[in-house]
C-alpha cells in the first residue's frame, strides 16, 4: 500500500492535480515521495495521532496535525 501511496502522490503532483496532499500514514518510507512532491512545488500536510506520530515526517513536511478525539468524535459511533 505504501508504494501505491507514494506513486499516487508523485504522479498526481506531476499532473498538477492538487496543491496540498494530506498524508494519513506514519511510515517514514514515504519520505522520498514527499521530497518528490516538493519538487513540483506542492505541499504535504501530515495527519497523525498523538501515539503514532513520526517526528521525521513532522519535520520534513513542516505541516502536521495531531488528531484528537474531539476532532473526529462526530464521525464515530460511540
């Protein structure tokens, strides 16, 4: 799945299909794909949870959001 995410991020950036990619994965194997996206002058927003945050992804993207329960509770059936 990570390979597909990486390919889609780079391909769609090259095709100018987005300005900002929203990455919901904490896999640092995606760093080369993020760098490729940046080469097309696109942005990547890294979205994670507190207990699964990758500091490497936070650092390279420079733009991240730590999801909290209050952010998503309207989408959960509790």
